[in-house]
């Protein structure tokens, strides 16, 4: 398997402003043995027209449509329509570095393309343009021979590996199962937690870079509606269920408590019933109050005025910044 086919799977919903830049970055990959499977999830803008124009120009781009069912459903469908030995999930508003896939394929080649060894890389948030984007260090920027340690460190430090950063074998995808269509927020976190849990090794490839767009107001990660918060809570429970039999792994209870604390931070004070449910789980994990969110500013505020007053203040600030960015966009 010298150059395995890589299937790039893209769910598409109302991304007309960003889709061309996204697809151009995939087409520009130095690794050329790829197919691009786009599943239009009931877009109401010109996204489908743009995708179909690309499909006419490039034979390896295939476009399909379904009624609006959510990104997870579109990803599940895209997988069934793909044929690659390796699977690359991507979003229609993000951008690849030209060496993203090639560098990971080369790293996996060193392990004879073992199906239970997966690759990750670097990623950076960006607004509008990737020009001058800074790649900040992350705790998880390293290889793991013990993938459970990856989960513990990712959850405890809020240093995630976004879904677009991973390159996984087809067999690994099948082991991880389908994307959970009941989860619209943090769905990639849940899916790739299952990937990490089932992996034999996670190989970190620093040359592999993804740029994650933050100025798309339609992004599901920004969903703080009741439905969005219920989805986030379900995601937290999925993490706990995944590692329940390994709960005594060093630091794992703390890491899970940090995840629930981050949920409380987002849900407070709008959804107090969900906050109370999360507090109960924190108690079962051995914590009588939420843990400070792992950022320097929040930790300082929490020490001075407590978790909940700090959560209210930081939540108001986040909402203001999102409205400001939305107006600039």
C-alpha cells in the first residue's frame, strides 16, 4: 500500500462564503491520491451550486444531497459513499496546509499502515484569513503509546485535537462506530474520543496543520441554545460512559470533572436544571464544586470571586465578542 486512497469527507450546510477556499486547500494537497465526498445537508444558500461546479472540474470530487439532518448524519452518509483506505473528516469552512495529508501518510508509512495507529497534527484558530496565524503550543502535541493518557491530558487541559486534525484508517472508523446524530455540539470530541480509546498508538505529526475558522456564525460549536447545551451535556456523559471501566486511571476523574465544569461554565445561569445534573455527576466523581476552567484569567478570577460569578462575567464577555465578530463578518 504505497499510496493509499484518502477519502476527504465534507458535510456541507450554508457555507457559500467559505467553500471555495476550503476546497482549494484540499485540491492543493501535495498528496494526490484522494477523493472528496461532499454531502450537502439541505443548504438554502448557493453552497450546492459551488460544490457542483467543483465536481464538474475535478473527477475525484463527488457531491450528494440529503434533507437537512445535521452534520453528524452527513458525515455518516459520506463515509458509506467513500472507498478510501484512510478517512479524513473536514469542515466546509476550514483550510488545510498543503502538506497536511502527505506528512501524516508518510508518518503512518513508518508503521506499515497499521490500521489501529492514527495520526494527528497541529491546528490553529483563525478569523477571516490565515495570514499571520499563530500556532500555539498544546499539551497534546506529542505521540501517545497509551491513548488513554491522551484523553486524560486533553480533557484536563482543554487541549483538544480537533476532528480535522486526525487521519484514521477505514478499519479504525468502523471500530469507532458512527457519528452520534443526537449530538450537535462537541460531536467531533465524542467521535474522536472513541477513536483514541480504540487506537494502539497516536502519532503526532508537527508538519500536519489545519486552520480552524472561528468567524462562521453558523458553526455548531457556537450553539448555546437549549438544544446545544443538552447536546453538550450528552457529550460529557458519553465521555464518562466510554472510560467508565478505566475510571481509576491516574487523573481521569479530575479530567472528567474538568469537562463537566466546562459544561457548567457554558450552561450557567441560563440552564440551571442542566447545571444541577452536572453538579450531581461532579459529586459522584469526588468533587463538591466545579473546577476552575484551565485558563490563566479564569483561574485568577475564580480565586478572587468564585466559580459562578466568574462564569457569569466571562459568559457575558464571550457573548459580546461573538456579536462583535458577527457584525464585522
